[in-house]
């Protein structure tokens, strides 16, 4: 199985711009994705996710996603603490 590559938001947007150029030259999405070394599915997912964004918006999206993950962990920890406290109080 091929090793999965991870691209930054900036790299993704650069590849999407290259894809637009190739498509403008009359190439198919299949040829396009082969030249960019990504799958067609990845191309369509990226287009859905990053289409119409500029690099600063993509950076901001990454920061917001990281913050969201941090907050979800915090909520999970607080919920666990709350459940433990309720359990202790019920036993008294």
C-alpha cells in the first residue's frame, strides 16, 4: 500500500491552482490528478473543501480546526469530571 502524503493548506491550494491551469489546457481530471500525484477522489475532496479560498483563509481554517480539537478535548475532560463528581455525590 502506498504511503499517504499529507499536504499543508498552502500546498493544497497550490496544487488546486495547478489543476485549474491543466484543466484550462483541456486535460481531464484523471490526467490532471496523475500529473499532480493525487487521486481523483482527493482532487474532488480538496476542491469541495478549499475551492474559492486564498492562502490566508486556508491558514485561518487550519488554526480554527486546531482550536476546535483543543476545545472538544477540554469539554470531554470537564464532562468526565462532572460525571465523576455526580457519582461521588450520589453515594453519600
